[in-house]
């Protein structure tokens, strides 16, 4: 069919659209957004566009995602009304062992473990994108790689965010010579406005375009990946060497999953099931909150009121207590999904939230009575989280939608670049428990302990909100465990506070990621309106919440997540998008 499109690049605007939308792309970098728009303009669908965005992000946001990592791509198929997920999560190699991060019984320091080959999981992104294209796309893999090849070969302007991530990299871009040569040429970190050309990466992407994904998962490139991850940090010695073999790469497979479904105040949510904790924890938190009239200012609630924030904090603490204990890759160890979301279980947990004060640190609950077979609780540990990873969303002119969170785990992943091939390897295996928790005598299944072939527990939560069976919003965020709360904040802003999509993204977020945890909250950037007021913060301190600093000061100055989203209006057929100013969020809208 003849399709004429013209692009309207509307950076962070939310203008009303004409009646014949041709698709929308919302991405955290303008060049990657343009790559997706190019696919849509050429007649491609949302899956084609998502593939092009992902490959372009590998070039322009190399610190956050790429073919050396993994991710979760959720796709709504307009023709059938189905929603599917391509799970390209990294997997532990066959030689992985439960005690590999604690060989002498003592967990390795995260900074060392996460920058050694031992942390590298078998990458899934390329297999995932290729699978999605073959099943639901219309373009060949090579066409979706073309914009990324151009960006890598010709170069692009280094933006503020990339420059800051190099400057504040905890040394990660300086650890390995290949990584330093790209991001610190001649020992000088690339600065904003500099020009970055990546000839090795361009060559790799061309190779994949010519020969397909097997050029990555087999042959010389696979051997180069194996060799690169055999590097260990010298402090770790032999124990830090990666265990991936060419056989692990050759046997890597994605999983096609159905989304986890939930309800909140008349809306239906489709979100990410295990191996992510994202969907279950977010849905449980929403369930815990549903008895509070969060949107009703007349009852003392409403956006940013102490009553609303207190309820959110307590619900997060309860849900994260459960997350820490119960959730892992349930292809390897069963997760009590039914129990965690059962209305009776959720009601009993919600009753623990008191209006007059912070509860003592809650333990995980026991959702197993609602499961077919009872399973006792494993123990767990807290860990460092990185603010990175990336999320983008696409809708095409047919109403197909993609919401995709993609990662190499920590900012800069393991910091190991595959020599001669120009891409970074993930450190995803550090999302596992560092010390094994399985205990047969105590009935502890070790839900998130390392095991051969297993996927580490994630927090990524690509999500869609449906009304009357039709998708209305599709969104997600990076940010480690805070992902869950960024997605939750945006959901509350849309459903309870009646915000537009852009307002819901701009508004400051609040997050607690541990039962005993302190509050993190945003503020200090002009666009974060309405802010969390000093009076509300004071009230939270009086209720016993920590993390807000000294009385009388503004304790909300963090930055949490980076949400990209698209929206559809089922009544008019309209389409729109919104992006996050916390990075260089960009929306491209096309018209027919
Ligand atoms: N590894 C994290 C996860 O899968 C994502 C990385 C991040 O955003 O910190 O949940």
C-alpha cells in the first residue's frame, strides 16, 4: 500500500494530532527515536521500529543497552488483540554455580564482581529482536540495522547524559583498554558536544546484517565473546573468570511469554511476569493501595499529600519485603504468583498499613496458602542499583504497540568490550543472590540463587494499561529496583490523579525499594510539577520515615527513572507519546 509520511519531530511537546496518525516513537535519545521513525515512515510496523531503535541505542546509549545484554519486549498485536512478551533475559552459563559469587562463603564486593567476566550472562538482545522480527515484524533484520550502522560509522554528537556517564563511571570505562579507547581516547573522557565514531561496532552490525544472528551466537564473534569474559579483575584471581562457553552462546534461546494481568480501579494492566519481579511487585503494591482514595483531595489525599505519600511508602515496603523473598526465575524455581496477588492475601497485608505512623520493618508475608503447593520462604540480600538501562515505546499506524525495557545491567555493564567488535558485555548475573540461600531442610528453594541456564531476577516492568480490552497507555522505565516504583508512580498519576501522559512522567517520583528502606524522592528540576511540598515532607518525618534529611529542609532532590510512553485513544484512533526530560527523551510523531 502506498504510504506517504512526513515527520513531525516534536521534542517533548504533547500537541493534539490530526485524525490520521502514522505512528509514534518515544525514546530516550533523539537519534534512536529517528531510527524508529524511519522504519515507520518506510511502511514498517511497531516491531520493525522497535528493532531499529534498539540497535541505534546500542550506538548512542552504549552504556545502557545493546547486543551484549538482554531485555523484555512487550508487543500488543492489533489484529488479534493478543499481548506477547519476548523475554531475551541473559542466562547463566552451564558452568555457573550457586556459590560462584561467594567462593569462600563471603560474598565478593559488588564493584569487583560486576566488573569481572564472572558477571557476564549469555546475551539475549540480538536473538530477542530477531525472533520478534521473524514472528511479528515485516522488515528483514538488515533493514532494521541500517540506521545503527550509519550512526556507528559516521558518528554522532555526544550528549550531556553520555558525557556525564563517562565522567561518573566509577572507573568502569577505564578498566579495559578497548573500552577506554572508545570512551576515553588518549586518556581523555569524551565530553558533551564531542563526536563519537565506533568503527568496530559498525563492522559488527554490518556482519550481523549480512549473516544474521548466528554470526553472533556462533563462530569467530562467539569465540571473541567467550575470550573477553574470561577476564577477571586481578583482585578476584581465578574465581572472577567468566564461565560462558561457545556452547552456551550456541544454545541461547529466548522465551515467549504471556503478560501478567492485573486490575486497578477499573483499568486492566498487562505487565512483566517472572523472571522479572517488576510486574508482580507493582501489581501487589497497587492492590495494597486500592482501599485508599489516593485521588481525593477532599479526604486529605491527592497528589503529593502526606497521606498519599505515606500510603505509597508503606505499600512499597510491604511489597518489596515479599519481592525479596519470593521472586526469581520461575522456570527454575516456582514463584507464588497467585498467592501474592490474591485479594485475601493483599487485603491482610494492606491492613498492616496504619495512618498514624510508619510500621516496624515488615517481614515477607506467606502467600503459599493460595498456591497449589506450599513453599516456605528463602532469605535474600540487598544490593547496589544503577540508574541505567533504557525504556522506549512505539505505536504504529495499525495500532500495534511495543513497550520495551532493555539493559546491560549496571551503567557500562561489566565494562568489558569485546575486542575488535566494539560492544559492551553485561554484568546481569550480579542480579542473582551473591550467597546461596537454598536450604532443603528449611524448605528454602533459593528462588534467585545462581544455577546453570537460569535467568537472574529482574525489576524491569514494561507495562500497558487497557480500557475495555484496548491498550491506552504503554510505558516503562530503567532504574534497577526503582523501575517498579517509577512505573507505579506513573500509573497512579494517570489513574488516580488524572494527569496527562506528559504530566504523569514529569511529576516527581517517590521510591522505597526495601522493607527497612529509606525514602527517595524527586525534586529540584523545574519541570517536576507539582513538587513534593515541605509541609508534606515534614509530616512524613513525623510519621517516622527516614531519608528526607533534616527537619525544615527539602529532602526531595533525587532523580529516579526515565519513562518513555505512547498512548492511544480508542474512541478517536488518536495516537500520542511522551518522553522523559530526566534524559534526552524524544517523541517523534508521524502522520499519514
Ligand atoms: N538489571 C536490572 C534489572 O533487570 C536493570 C538494570 C537497571 O536498571 O538498574 O532489573
